[in-house]
């Protein structure tokens, strides 16, 4: 095994994108240069998050390094010289929670978009996340999207994308991102996304990609507007139902969007030939559940929550459907 170059061992094991503790355990099962590479990754891996902010035309950024045993605010001197040990776990723009404190460094727009962001995109892994806040202007959002998309490998592997609707810029960004054919696990949109055929097509494209497991339109009833927001349309529902029925290893999935109707649209979907379906409701009538089941034990549920004006799809099914003290069978009798 020692005939394999050390750099090759580091590259192969580094691609696994696991916690330093997992590299430590892996090293116990290896020997030679493979063991040395696993030990080196366990001792030296540093995970970084980059937080960028745009306020009143002023640009700034902050970063934080998470090491194996402690956590520090990061500056350039903190970064490892060998970039194989640096993993960018997330990039945010105007999306830091109010209770999180960072020291932001003022910086020119050009430096952030042309140097800082591209440098971190190169360090992203399969578990990385991108989070855009809703306070960005359409003009700034467009500049940021261009900075991401200039790097042609961006999006090939990404765990999660949180994307508000800034206008057509958001649709173009998501469309280009999905056209690259990467593995995006979680897509979270906000209630500003319109209920349109083009947006529905983008959601379907995401759901038909290689490994989706979460789709959410983030929304609360107090945000209700006269213009309908994106929801689980019959076409989107059908794509999810067909994936549950036909795709191997479709074992974990969650979708949730606003909902302002009853179960009728869901019940219009054809039942897969190898599945059964039943309609349930909570005793207090605050929720209704449509549950599909297959002989192999696989289940898919659609929960309509009237109090929150939301619907959700769950694989495996929502645990509430198994509560005999609070569930009443509606159909079939």
C-alpha cells in the first residue's frame, strides 16, 4: 500500500467529506500511507463558514473556522496552507440570525465577488450550504449570482440552497444551477416565489434530479397575500408520488408549502397500481391525512394542516397517522 503516493491518499480520503472523528476511526482500520492520510485529515481538517453582508451599499464579510476541538473567528492567518484541509461548509449573504455575532470586515464589492467568494467556492463539499437572505436588492442579487455561476463547477455537489425570490434573476440562477446536473439535496424557497408555470417547471426539474430529499416553501399564515405563492401543484404532487412509487431507495423525503384548500386535488391523483390509499382526519378536524402504502412497508403521507394553512409530504409517513387516539378513518370505509 505504501507504493501509493501520499498526496493521492489525502485526495481520495478528503473527498469522503466526513467529520474529523470519522477520519480518526478510519485510521484505525488502515495502515501505511492511507493511515497517515486519515490521521492527518483528522488532526488538520478545518471547516469554514463565510458570511457576507450588504447594507446601504456597503459590503463586508466575516468568517469562522470550526476546528476539531474548538471554534474561532477566522482571519487569513488562521487558514491552513494546504487547502486540502480547508472545507467551506457554507456561504451566506444577508442571512445570519440576529443572535449570532460576527466581526465583519469592510471590503469592496469587487474583492468579495471576484476573490473572496470564488476562493471559498473551490473549497465547497457535498455537505455545503448556500443561504441568501431576503433583504438583498435585485441588482445586488444578480451580481452575486453571476459571481457564483462564473465558477463552472459550482453546484455539482451541494447539500442545501436557500433562495428568496428577487425577480427573474432568481429564476435564471436556479435554472442555470439545475442545468449543470449537480446533486442538490434540499431546496428552500420563500413565499415570494410566484405560482407560475415557469417556476413549477423549475421545481419539477429539481425533483427529477439525482438525489432530492427536501423541498420547502417557507411561509406563515400572517404572510398571506392576494397573489398566490408557490404551492404543491398537481404536477409537483404527481412527480413526488411517482418517485416514491418507482425510484429505488426513495426512503427519505419531505416537502412543505402553503395550502388553501382541502384534500380534493390530492385525491384526484391516480393511485399507483401496487399501492393503496386512505384518507384520515384528526379528531379536532385541524388536520387531514392522505396515506399511500405499498406491500413492502413503504409509506407516503400528505398532511393538510388547516390551522397553519400548510401541506406537507413525508416519506416515511407522518408519525401522526399512526396515533390511534387522535385519528379517524374517512375513506375507504
